[in-house]
């Protein structure tokens, strides 16, 4: 694309004035700020805090704590004995660091 170097250049003020005028023109357009969104579809993806989840099933098998595991007294996660940093406090390496 050829550039005409002899043409008068627009300053930043001129460009900002044009953009302000464009914004003012768009402000009067009633549909410019609306977003096309299906309200029913959006509502299905949200879970409310008190929602009834009695029909849901647990997809993970929960096993009791094994003899070679301990519960960290800081983060309350169950770790293997190899992660035990302090036997008296029963804290894992992650929490001891």
C-alpha cells in the first residue's frame, strides 16, 4: 500500500476526538450494548449453594486411611508415611517447609 508522505498527519487529539464522536454516535444505538445470550442456557450451568444434589452419585471410591498413611495436622490431607516431616506434630513436608 502506498503512503502519501505529503498529506497532513493527524495528531493524537484529532484521533481521540474522532473516536469520542464515534462513541457518542454509538451510545444512541439501543442495541449496541446488548449481548446475545440465552438466559435459560446460562442458568443451567450455575449451581446454587442450597441446591438439591440427592440424585447425584459419588464417582470416586473412598477408602479408609491405611496403616502406612497419616493425616497432616496442618493441612488435614492424608499422606503416605514417607511424607512425614515431624512425627510429634504429625506434619507433612509441604506444611513444614
